[in-house]
């Protein structure tokens, strides 16, 4: 059961549906209708086609903070978040092309995936996606589990479309990093949690769940005062009552869900908790797209 849904009033749910019908991006609206049982998964795939490039990767601001038309690992992982929840063949052409793109983006010299290409510096973007021209890095390279752990999740989930030796190499890199983590970064934790949800490898699942449980006080923001800031809220990870971590943190998760329900605007959407501080016109458009994505995803936690 969606933890958030029981904290929303009937009026709020009506407002959310009206917002999605009138203002949501086509891909988010199609996904919402599919999850509501009112649309087909083919409609979601059709909407995603607008974001996929000939190289198999995704761009075109599918992740709203990056306005680059060209493909990026970042945008391709967002596309796979949608695709992993659709009843498609594991070797579906859109999936296969996306995975091939990710495979070719791996940098063997660094053992990492570049989240965004340097070309992003030429377009409006969030400041955290600026690539240092000397190092070729954004800063997220210090936490390589983002996006490597999420990518491994897709390699496991769609394993029919990925060579086994690539899966094995990626798994070794990702789990070595997991064992080394002592300082927690919210996006990296989310990537590992996604891996645990996507994989059918029970050992990997338990290694991830156990370490998160053991360090939950260091990983999550646990009070209303903290939730007003930027960090990892329990409900960002523990979205359903059947999540393995739910019982461990049930009280704070339910309080967090109630707090988040209160943050819904009268217009029926949730706003991002961050801003760019630059490119005001483009940020205004990106913010609208984030409102669409965040609202739809809050209503429809992942079902893999």
C-alpha cells in the first residue's frame, strides 16, 4: 500500500487528478493513466519516444534539471525508471537500445559512468550539472554508486539484454563501493535502494537492506524540522507498507507522509525543494516539469 495515499484527503486526490489531467507532461500523464488502469503501457512508451535519441540514450530534459537535447546517463536512467514498471519484454527495442547506450558509456579508466556529458555546459542547467572542463567531473563522482548501483539494477532486471560478463564486472564495482561507504549521500543511497528493489539476487538485497537499517539514523532526516531542508526523507525511499524497512521506521515514515501530504499545494501538486539560482526562464519551465514528475511519482510508488 502507498504510505502517502492514506494521508491525502479526498479533496486533495481530486485536485491531484485535475492537475495531472491539465498540466502534467505527456509522459507523466500517460504513466499516471496506466497505473490508474485507465491507459495502456504503449501510451507511456509512445511518450518516451520523444526523449530517445538515435544513439539509444535519452535526453530532451526528461530529467528537468538538464536541458540538454543530447543523450546522457542521467536521462537514460530516468527513462528506465519508467520502463522497468511497464509490462514489456525484457529485450524490448527501446530497453535494449537504452542498455546498449549505458554499456558504451562506461569509462574503464575510471571504472565509472559519467552522469552528464561536458556538452551540458553549453545549455541551461542546474548548477550541480556543471562539468569541470579540466577534470570532466561534476562532483557526483565522489559517490560513484550514483548512478552505478541504479544501472546495475537495470542490468539485473533486464538481464536478457545485457551480456553476463558486463553484469558481473558491474556487480563487483558496485558492491565493493557499497562495502566501503561510511559517509552517506542521499542520491547514492537511493540508487542502492533501487538496486535492492530491482534485483532478484537475495544476497545483494539483504546486504543493502541490512546496512541501511544499521545506519538509518545517519542516512535519513527524522524530524519535521529537518524535513524543511534538503536531504533524504524516509518517504523518499520507504514509499509502501510492504517495503522491508517500513516496520523498522513505521512511526517516523507515517509522520513524514503526513507532513508531505500537508505540503501539497492547492493546485494539486508538489513543488521541488530546490532552485537553480540561474537561468530564470528555463528554471521556470523546469520547475513546472518537476511538479509534474514529482506529483505523479508520489502517487505511484515503483512496482517492479
